[in-house]
C-alpha cells in the first residue's frame, strides 16, 4: 500500500522581523557595492622613473 501524503506549510504574513531583515540585507548590499578596492586606489600615474598611486581613506560605521 503506497499512500502519498503532501504537506503544505502556510508562511505567516510579513512580520516585523522579516521587514527588519530586508532592511539589513539592503543596507549590507549597498555597503558591499561600494566597498571595492577601486574606490580606494586610483590608476597609477607614471612620470619617468616615478609612479604615484592615488589613494583615499574610507571610513564606515554601521549600527543596528
């Protein structure tokens, strides 16, 4: 005898936790999009025997 049983789960309505998680994911996504080495180091500039690499300091703070 082979009876197949199908289970269905009802996902609860959008909760505050779901909304908070979505905000955190979006914020981290934006942060990681700009956290790129190209944002800190520019293209090298060569003049004779001298090479200058433009750099910038990036400081970021996040809190939840």
